[in-house]
């Protein structure tokens, strides 16, 4: 129970369904004085109190489990090391993979519980070959992308009571009807361990901010930066280039090179990506029978899925989209779909430009 409206209603529905429910709030930070600011962050003191009030109203036991050390090692430290390597990580994916459906589920099973129930918007279908993860009925709130890291074993011990709800407005209305005080609580956003939203400043404190050069594709210096970690592929704003492009058109970040502490910029068309490949491959249920298959691929939480062709082996997976991806950054997660069903996911570690002459 995060302290938000979704997990509170999910717990209420689990109780209504006749399950023996225990509420658990995850303490993910040792910063004991941390307080929520508006809709930024989560897992604060305020959130823990909101979760406890919801559990009391529902008449279920409530506990706070301290996973702060594991969260720091598996999510925060991973986030920092990925940026140091010039990649753009998704900490929500790592949190779901390592904390909510690994550390939490492992402890729950050890204690004799059957499943972890959350307020995520996704649906589970028991198919002929095991449990399948599908998109939520409310596409605007669908969270299947960030759940793409779940394995068959984890899906077998998971419940998503909100997946079939047509809209978030209905969840809030239900919470209000039940008397839950979090009915109109704002959704959390941004990175939970950077509650003020200043990712650039936070990273500067962790990895340092060393000035370096911004180059064009020919290698000419066109500006300077205050730290390469502050940039990501596809970025346009905040470049402060001293030398305009010959054609006067905007330039975008094409590459971040942490070893040389340089950032490469170029025209928008150079962001077009004809192929991606990656590691950390996992399947959400059964693996595909064929080593090559058609699918749709989503490379960001709110991006449109793109028709593509995938090939996989023990070494990893390669995806070729029917139309080029736009601005793919190494470190992002690619989630594969068959219709509404999540097939699996991988972390992007290599890309092939659709415009070789500009690469």
C-alpha cells in the first residue's frame, strides 16, 4: 500500500473478494524526515500514514517493511551507474523487477502468502500455457510497460484488481464512496527518490559535474556543457550551443560519450533508429516458440507501440521496426507486445541509425 488511491482501492477489492489481506507499506528511504511535496515522489512519511489510515478503515493488519538498503543497491545505485555509463535508465522498471515483485514477493511467499496485490493498471489472463500479462482496459492509465519485467513465476503470484476498471475517475469515485481519505490525492510522478524533480542537480551531487565539449557529427566543437550526465538522446532543450547549425535548424542530442565527457548533437532526422538490440532479456510468461516473430514494440512508458520484427538468441534480442524509432537512448527498456499481451522486455544497449550517412 503506497498511500495512494489505487493501492487503497485494490486492497478494498481484495477484501471484498474474500481474501485474507494484509497491508504492507514499503519504506524505501532512510531519510526519516522526508515529506511529500505536491504530487512529487512517493513512499514518504505522509504516504505511510495515508496507507495506515486506509488499512484501518478496511479493517486489515498493516505493516511497514524496510527495504531501503536493497532499494539503494538495486535501484538508486543502478540509476547512478547507468548514467555514468552514458545510458538513460528507467528506475520504475528496476523497482518493479527488484523490489515490488522480487524482494516483496519473496518475503510474502516465505511468510505463507499466496500473492502480492497492487494498484497497477494491467490485467492478468490465465491462458492455456500459463498466466499472461495484458494491457489495462484504460489505455490512458495502462502500466503494462513498467510491468514488462515480471516473469512467469512472479505473474503466478500477482493480482491487479484495477486492471479492468475503465477509468481512474471511477477508482477515485469508488474510493470516495468507501470513505477513503486518499480519494482525491494527486498521483505521484517523477522519480520517487528525487522528490524535487531536479534530476540534473541530484546527479551532479552523485557523479560530479565536469565541464566538457558539445560536438557536431563532424567532430567540431559547437558548445560546452556542465556535465554529460545531464543529457539524454533526443534532448533539444538546454543545449546552449554557441555555434548555430549551418541550415539554422534545431539540433538534438544524438549521443552521450561518458569516457570523453562529450555530447554529440545533430539534426532531428539523425535520431531515426532502424534497429535496436539489448540485454537483460526476460519473458512475461512463456517464451516465444519461434526465434523470429512479428510483434509491437514500446520503448517508453507513454510511447505508441510500433510494429516490428524481433529475433532472439541466448546472446540477446534484436528488433527491427517497420518504421524507424525516434530518439532511442541506450538504457531504455523495450517491451514487446502481441496485441494486448506483453511478450517480454529487454534493456536497449545498441542502436543502428536509419540514416547511416549522419551516424
